[in-house]
């Protein structure tokens, strides 16, 4: 009989939403999903940010919505008029 234990690195990409309310002193972070692929995680985070940006009616480039940064290994970000991080 042979039993072996190993430690292996695991890379996961977690999409989160952070909100801070000025003057009220409130802030919070909520998980929106965990993904094994950085490109998929980026696409989900971008879509969530864009949807909220449009729903709130903020103009393009408004820094009240911060879009996700492209993770290492993702070569082509989606094109859109609401991005403010690229």
C-alpha cells in the first residue's frame, strides 16, 4: 500500500462587487461568482458592471462605476462604450 499527499496550486478567479457610499460611512463587498478561467470571469464582471452602469443611467466614462481590469492571459477585452478602465 502506498498513500501520498500533495499540495498543488489552484488558480481561481473570483468576481466581486464593492460598494462605498460617501458620507454614510457604509461599504461592502459581495461575491458574484468563482471561475476557473480568467477570461470568463472578466466577461462576467464586465457584463455586470455594464448592466449596472446602464441601469443607473450614469454617462459613459463616469467613475462611479469602475470596470474590471483585464486579468493576465486575457488578450482581447470586449468592446463597449461604457468602459472606463481600458
